[in-house]
């Protein structure tokens, strides 16, 4: 199981950093890079969010997942308070008030926390994908336990994304990762776990506006398995499913990339980059699921080395050790 935890951690970072330089729509990305993105590349100088980021550098997706994992390991559990600390510490560390890549739900929630608003109220309007992009550690500590993963997902959503649609989207990712941790699981098993988790998450409180995440996952998977060409599939997912900050778009899109890449983390990341839009988030989510499924052995050595070199402040292996210890406890409970 340790290899799967490592795969999930490095998958998150790979999908994030690989898709980071993608532009806002598939045609522009294809024209600018003259085809697929086939290596870690820096953020273009004109990029509205990632300008100046070095090649293989992760973004807020992995930064927040890492911060959340640290709090989970420190506390030995997932909690509302621990999540709030993780997000607040990350926000202050990057200078969140002026940073270009802080999502709207997270920024609004952190500002409310700083005013002393109760944590059960700070995330009441949060419906974007900040909750799902950081959720991979929760799935990794719940091997095979989809329901447990969704319950803990809810706790992480409360401070920043306290809406049923956000719990549904984040739950879908956590549930799929939990299913991917099971030896012998098929890709269909993982997809069905994600769909079930999305429906479970939708039952939580604070009902909010938003389409069905579970039904949109099925739509994205159907497109990914259609007879269209690769680029046609990406354009269709971009046009029909979407890939903006909306959690009802990027989470289903991540499942589409997972299917197109047949669960291979590097292929999933490459397709996410080609999809464009909020590509780093979609890549992080899709490749985290894929990495948990295939394990760390499926990653080329050069990919792991580049990620470590570009992100020296992050000890991915130490985080994996801590999450693995918690996963063992839950599996033996």
C-alpha cells in the first residue's frame, strides 16, 4: 500500500506541474506549444495566473494538499480546525491577499476567518474547486473506505467550501482515490466509486446551486470513451463539460482525463494540459487518482527527480510516510 500512497502524492504534483503552463483553451495551447506538452515547462510570461513559474513547480493545488496532509499527520485525524489551520498557514506563507492564484472561495473564507467568523460559517458560499484540488490526502488514508473518505471530505470542506456541491465534487475525488488504493481495483471500480461518493457528498448540509457532479462524471467518461480523436474528445469535454474553477466542471473533467489516459499518470497529466482551462487543477486531481491506482513504480525516475528538484521545500516522501501510517491504522481498525 505504501507504493500507492507515494503514487497518489507524486501523481498530484505531476498533474499539477505538468499542466501548469497550459493556456486557457485547447486551441491556444495546441498552437502555442505546436502540439502536446511533452515535458515540464515554465509558465509563459503572459499567463494570467502562472507567469514566471519555473518548470516542474507545483501550484496552489499541491501546496494546499501538502499543507492539509501535514495537519492530518500532526493531528492523527482530519478535522475542521486542522483544515482551517492548513489553509490559513498556506495563505499567509504565499502572501494570499495579493497572490494571483488564490481561488475566490478560499480567499473569501480566509478573510472571514481573520475577522473571527465561526468556522462553520466561513465557507458557506464556497462552490469552486479549491476543496477538491487539495483532497487527495483524505482519499489516501481511507483505502477501500469510500464512505469514510466522504465523511472526512465534509470536514475539510466546512471552513472554505461548506456547500453540498463542493462536498460532492471533493468527495468524488477522495472516494475515487480510496477505491484506487484497493489492490486489483479496475478503472471502472474507481469511476463508480467516484460517482457514488459524489452522490453521498451531495447529501450533506448547506444546499447550494450546482449541477449534478455524478451525472457530469458519467458524461465526461462517455465522451472520453467515444470514437472521436484525442483532440476532438478534449474539445468536446471543454465545450460540454467545461474546465473552469467550477467544481461541477473540473471534477468531471478530471475523470474524463483519467479515462483518456487509461489510468497512466503521465498520460493523464498530458491530456489535462491539452484540455487547458484550469488544467493544473484537473491534472492534479486526475493524476492523483491514477497514481494511487498504479503506484509509484509506474512513474519514470526522471519525473520524480524533476519534481523534487523544483520543489525542495516539499518532502513528498516524508508526507507519504505519515499518510501511510494513518492508512494502516484505518485499515486495521
